[in-house]
C-alpha cells in the first residue's frame, strides 16, 4: 500500500517504522524487533515525520500504532543511552535531546486530528507504556504486559508519568511508577490504561475494528471532538462547559452536522462532506477573547 511518508526521508528511518494505509486507516508499525521496538532516536524521528505527514493528509481518518513481534515497545534504547555517556558532558545534552524528542512525539499524537489506537502484543514498558497511555484508545492481547520499571535501574519514569497520571487514578499510576511491577492486560483494562483486553494475537484486528467504526464518522467532526476533549480536560468545570458549548455551537454550523442530522431524520446513510474542522479553532479564539 502507498505510504504517506515523505519520500525524502532517509531509508534507515523508513526501515525502523513501517507504514500501511488501507481504506483510509494508517497503521504505523514500530520495526526494531531485535530490540523489542525500543524508541531509538531514528525511530522517534521517523515517527515524528510520519505523524506530521498524516496530520496534513485528510484522506486518513484513523491511525493504529503497533509493534513488530515479539513486543509492542520496550521503552527507550538503553544501549543508545549508555553510549551517550562517552561524551564530555557525560551524556547530558544527548539525554535532554532524546527526552525532548520523545515528549514532542507524544504531544504530536495528542494534537493529531485523527484518533490514534495502540494495538499491543507483548510488553509495553517505560516509554512504551507511555506511548500506550498517550494514544487515544488502546487494545491489547490478554498476554500483553505493561510496566514503568525505571525504579529497578535507578531511573524514575518521569516522562511516562505524565501520560500515566492523565489516564489512571493517582494511586494506580503511583503504584506502577513506585513498584515498577508488570501488570497484565486485564488489570490494565480495569485501571483504564487500555480499552480492551482481547485474545492474544488479535490486538491489531481489534484496533482495526474500532478504527473502521471511527472511519465511518465525519472526519471533521472526529477531529473537532478529539481536540475539544483534551482542551476541556485542562479547564475548571464551569469553563469547560462554557468552552464545550461554544464548540458545539460552531460544530452545528458545519456541513457535516447539517448532513448528519438530515440523514438521521430522513433515515438514510449520511454522505459526509469534505471540510476543515474549524469549530474548535473558532471556539479557541473566542475563548481567548479574539
């Protein structure tokens, strides 16, 4: 299948991240199986570039992130990080760059107009667990395992903590961060880290099933909803309601709302128009008093 990857990307970067686009759904596969898909700098750069490409592609309605067997993602590449200590500053500049790059990728997932679904088989640890928590939705095989094990090696999982603390209750997040213990998929579902625990080997098909449901909705409205969800979550209750009310009012002005409501009343399948998801940006401007 054609990939939206910029053809100017280095071949090495393309190798560590595989892309497939089928029926408007993009599947990004972390492809460092021998390193359990650890997030090396080349992999993070490839993922960052691909997210930029997808954000600008209105033909893509949903994104799935998976890992090449046998794991989803084991976090940062500790060998790469250890090698950085050979520099005069003992690796400080390299570590600051790496963690900033990883944080930027996580924020790009949140900012992406399209919903992102993690399909997890095997382990998802440290920054890999962070990646799962950052995705909008997640499906995992029942034999998948999750952990933020930095405390075992003298490195608290501070950046994964940001995503965990925004998905789990504080006590669940703190338990994972302080103990470093592995948790199973069913416990991860109970705690809110993932949406579904499915039969082993079926996480990708489960994620695709959800993606297909999303793809059947108006893309502009899905983008509006995702952006508004994260924006209102940052606000106090009354401000969140004020903001959400403005978003809904602007949403009602879109052709998608007109078509969707008309199709419901007329008992037919909607024919979604192509349009920009401007409702949230307009509401943002009103929120800022512009």
